[in-house]
C-alpha cells in the first residue's frame, strides 16, 4: 500500500523568511499526482499546489513551489516570503488511483512575527 | 457561488444512535468522497463515489454507510456499529477527468459522541 511520510511534526519560521516542508512517499506506480493542502484553524482543507509525476518541471504557485524528486520519491514544499496567514497544518497527499488520496500526518507551521 | 456545503457544523450523538452528515456540491463534479480526521492525524478515506448510484469502500468503511441518489449529494451515516465515531469529517468532490482531478473540500462536520 502506498504511504506518505512527513517527518517534521512542527516547523517555525520568521515572517518574510523561507521555509521548506518535507514529504516522502512510497509507490511502485510511475504515473500519479502529488498535492500539498493547507488546513488553517478553520479546519477547511485548501489546495496549495499540485504536481503531475510525468512532468519534470517543478510546480509553482506564487510564493509556493515544490522540489519534486521522482527517483528519490520526495516532494518538498517551499514557502517564500512567509506571511502570518501561512500559519496552518500542511498535508502532503498522494493520489493512488481512482482518485483516492493518501495523506501524510501533517506538519504544523508557525510564523513568528 | 459554487462550492461544497456540509451540515451541521457540529453534531452530538448519544451512544447507540445513528446520525447522518450532509454533503452537497453545486460544482457539477462527478466524484464525491468522505474522509475522517482524528486529532493530530491526516485524513483517512471512508467511502467514495464516482457516479450516481455507485460507491466504493475506502480504508475505514466499517461502521459507516453512504448513498448517492443524486449527483449533488453524498450523505454519510455514522451507525452505532462505529465504535469510536468522535472525529472531524470532511467531504470532498472532484471532476472525473485525468488532467483536472483535484479534490476540493467542504468546511467539515465535527461529530462528538456523548
């Protein structure tokens, strides 16, 4: 079964600095999708960024970018110019076919003013 | 305004009771999903449906039931057979199409067993 591992339960960063959240996954498939979701205190899951495994180019969305290393099965999220509104739980997720998502345990990100 | 609505926001259940959580979407999405989130944990899939009148079990379906009579609606019933139902429940939906299959989530329902 596919698994997703987030090895950092908590991270903190100074406002305006850059932070990287780690994610590794296990799969024998060659074609799949990876996601980062943000869960603020309201608890609604918000899509941050999406990566197709067949694309070599790393996805970017404004201040958010990923470092996708397919051979290493690594999918880290970089947040540049961190803002107070970025504080949340961040979940890495793998789509294992039939559009079923497998989630990691999450990383709690704190932004220090 | 397109989106996914879940009701109620908070729900309390006495032991032995069945309760039903509502999930409605007006995004014209084909697929709908139910996830459970326990404190400090990621989401786990309970049930999903890719088409009306059809649904499949996820990883933790025991003690839960669903129906999909309309494209827009995917209610989840937490039965008395679910031994530890206190959790946060999230509904999601997506288009069933390879290049645009991102799941979008509702605001969630917090279920507490008294």
